């Protein structure tokens, strides 16, 4: 039996307070890594995994996101007139098919589980992916594609997983899994933001999920969890007891936490260094400032 996934939910309702004042008037998902907004990376990853229906869970002040995925006819005609073919192609690659993106608002910031639940009527009764655009993942094969391929074989519920340092575990959802080197692991338990020292492992949930519609029904209860929020992790954890069908997927690739300033800056440098048009100049600059700093010490 194959389990196809064609719908993805993008929770983009967060206020982005860690990036104030920049996020006072622009959504954090519009912040750029080099020259592409964070949300573009998430959309491209979803497309590469075969997603054709995109659901954005937004909130007040996020209309720049809707505009970003709309056509820009004035800009296109100016570029055409000036024969700027390359720029035109860049712009066209961001266009979405009409009707491919749906927007739904989360009226209150009640947590990630609640945000996903807000999309329930648009998702319907089929498995769906969730992508957290803050988690930017690079690699030979896009993370969600790896997961969709594994999911086609096993179904159930799947979360992306990665080892994190023990002292960082309380910032994540953490999995309780049997010790094994395999990529796909049956999950015995999961806990959102465990208290320091109480995490069952150092295998953290990273922002890619493939979930069954049962998770949306589990969220109907609106149960509050860590931080007083309605947690997606808790709704998935219920399925461990109910069906046993929850898997952690250790993806191949590097993950950047673009929800934090340090992670965002690291991603900016890494992405710029991977660009042939920027690499040499940036590399020379980095060498130079590091040498100057070392000499001063
Ligand atoms: C969310 C999830 C958490 C996961 C993390 C990954 O937390 O609730 O389980 O480990 O994303 O980035 P947040 O970072 O929104 O606090």
C-alpha cells in the first residue's frame, strides 16, 4: 500500500518577537537568506516532495506573505521591457498556480497544535505534511522528500528527528525511541519541552511532520500542554497509545534554526558560501576579519 501526501500546512502565524524590531512590520517568514525569503525555501522543499496544495495558517499583520506569492504584473512588464530575462525567470519561479495556496487565520496564539488544527477543514480526511519554515534544512535530497518516500512504505505518523546537545533538549519536542542506528524509528513516547535533565533522549523533533487526520481529531480536545499552549507533540503522542503508528525519521542534511538570531546568521553565511556568485568574495572577507581578530587577541 502506498500513502501519498499532496497537502502541506505552513504555520506562519507566530509574531516573530525574537526578531524585533525587524518583525514589527514584516512577517519573519519574509526575512531573507541571501536573497530569498525563508518561506520560499519551505515552499520549494514542499514542491520537491510532490506537494500541490499549500495551506498557510496566518494571523494579523501577515498580508506581505500573501502578496509575495501573488503575481507581480507591473514588475514583470518592466523586466520584460528591459530584457532582464534572468530576473524575470527568478520572479516567475516564485509564482504559484492559481488556487494552490489557501490561507486560514489563527485568531489567537494558542500554540502550534492549535495552528495546525485551524487548517482542519481545508486538510480534509487525508494525510498531510507540516513544515515549520523556521527550520531550514539543506542536503542532497530535500528533507520532506526523504520523509514522503519513507512514508509511502510505512504510513502512520512521522516526525523529522535530529540529535541535539543534551543541554538544548528542553527547547524541543523530544522522542523516546529504542537505541538503534536505523533512519526510521518507532516512537515509544514523546514530550514537548522536557524539564532540564528529564529528557528521555537527545533525539529532537525538527519542523517536518507527516500526519494522519486523526491528529486533527486529537486536537479537538484543545488540551493545554507545555507553556500553557495546545501542543502538536501532545496530539501526536496520543497516537502512540492509540495506534502505535508513530515514527521518528532521522533525515540526512543540515538544519538551521532560523527562529534564533545565531541560527539565522549561520544559515545566511552557509547559503552565501554555497552560491558561486558570492562565495569567493565572502570567503576572502571572512578570512580577513578572522585573521584581524586573532591578531588583536
Ligand atoms: C516546535 C515544536 C517542537 C519542535 C520544534 C522544532 O517548537 O513544538 O516539538 O522540536 O518546533 O523546531 P518551537 O520551536 O515552536 O518552540
